[in-house]
C-alpha cells in the first residue's frame, strides 16, 4: 500500500500522542528528570515538535549535534495536539491554497501554530517520497504545550544511540524493531485541508 504524500504518523494512545524534541543537556536533562520544562526554557519563543522519531534523528544527528544532545519523547494530550492543528497555518505561502502572499502573512501572524511538511526519513536517514509533520508552536500554543498538554517527558537519547548503533552495524531488522511504532494518526473531523500544500 502506498503511503500518502501528507500523512501524520505518530505513536499515540486514546488520550496522548508522543512528539520529539532535542535540547542541550542544560534544558533536556531537567525536563526529563522533572517531567516538565525548566524555568530556563523560553515560553516566548517558537518551539517545533515532531511526531516522527526518525525525522527527529535526522534533525538532531542521533543526538550528536551541538545543543541537541538530549532527545526527548514527550507525551502530550491529543486534545492539545489537535487544538494546535486546528489553529495552525502552513509555514510557507502556497499558491492556489492562499489567495495571495499578503493573506497568508496575515494568517501566519494570527495563528498560534504552523505546519511544515518535510521528507520523512528511513533508518539510514535518507529522504523518503512522503512527508513528515513538523508542528511549530508560538504564543498561546507554547504556553499550553508546556503547562497544560505535557503528560510525561522521557529521555530517549539511549534509544537513539541504540538504534544508530544497530544501523551502523548493518542490523537493520533490529534497528526497525527498536524504533517506536508509529501509525497513521486519525484526522477525521479535524478538517486539515488548509494544511496540505
């Protein structure tokens, strides 16, 4: 079966969805220890969450890039995740979807969240033909994410290193078994047509 070009794939339960972020040890380790972001975490900046484990591995270089050495798996309320999606706009102007550049810019300023679709990655972090969701949160969405939606925070850096080690050793079946199982996220009723470029 062919994977649709734009499809949210994630690890989720009835009430939560897991997203990934990578931080410096100064931010990531206290967040994992305390189950919430430390005071030093900036609530006035945009933050990007990713439901795809392998896309996160591509972005942070398996936790080896400077400032991204601690990879977090954050379980957040599905209710919050879906609120962000419903209140999001695309991160770039798309001809045919937006009336013009100015109307897209107005929508961007009003929206507390933005969506970007980037090529999904395989175990070797090569680009795949279908896209992976990145969800940018700002303003009200950042505050809700940090203070209301976050259910648990886990340091998944050891898992990242284990998967990377298996890939490096050519043990792709083992690596695939280790990667958190992600499945298509149910979007019925969310009316997300405005977020597909």
